[in-house]
């Protein structure tokens, strides 16, 4: 199976924030943003794996800035690392300034998806070849994030988390 680049999974979703999707402060509901992020990540995961994909976890979400009603919001998702059947997808959320059109990053998230067959059994997927400096940073961090998740879930002993241990060697 030939490795792919992150840009091959790039998914860009652009939409308008409508009044019915906002809270009392006229900002996009967090749950609505999470759903949009999940959809973008799902498409990126499917593009990478060419398989049915399911959300395995939401590893990180940062609500750094609110997204006001009327905003044009753009989500950019792409696979940051692929393992045996799972893949980490990083999604960046941007809004456009209404006057200048300049984009500002307001949120980000990291999701894990698993590629499965028609019976729900995990299947092997292509590896990732990061190209840009940011892709390489996210690729390297993905293994540490995976090991941390496994240790917290009790599926890996802390002593076996080699990438995590390397961070704390003095």
C-alpha cells in the first residue's frame, strides 16, 4: 500500500453561521461547531483511507475565540498521521473578517478515526508522508498523543510509552 501525503486528504468546508445555530450571546453553539469539525474530519479520513470511517475519539478541541452569528466559517481538515487502521485528523477553524476578508484562526481540534469494512472490522490504511514543516510537527506529535491516550485508557503501560518517556529524559 503506497503512502499518501496529508494534502491528498485536505478537506475545506465553508459555511455561514445562522441565527438558529447560536446561543444567547449570538455565537455559534459549541456542539454545532463540533459537528462541523467531525464532518470535515470524516471526509478527510475517508479521502485518505478510501474506506468507511468511524469517529473513534475527539482528542482535543480548543474553543479559543467565539464565532459570531453571520460569520463565514471555514474548516480545514487533513490527516496528520496514519497508524494500522486508525488515523489522526487535525482540523483548523477560521473566520473571515466581515470588512477586510482577512481570515483568523479561532479554533482547532484533533480527532481519531478508524477505517472499517462493511462489517465494522478495522482495515489497514496507507501511511502518511508529511511534506511541510507544520505537517512534520503534527506527524511527530501524533505518536505522543496516541501513546498518552493509550496510557490514560490503561491499554499501554507508561514504561512502554517510549515517545512520552523521551520528552522527560534529563
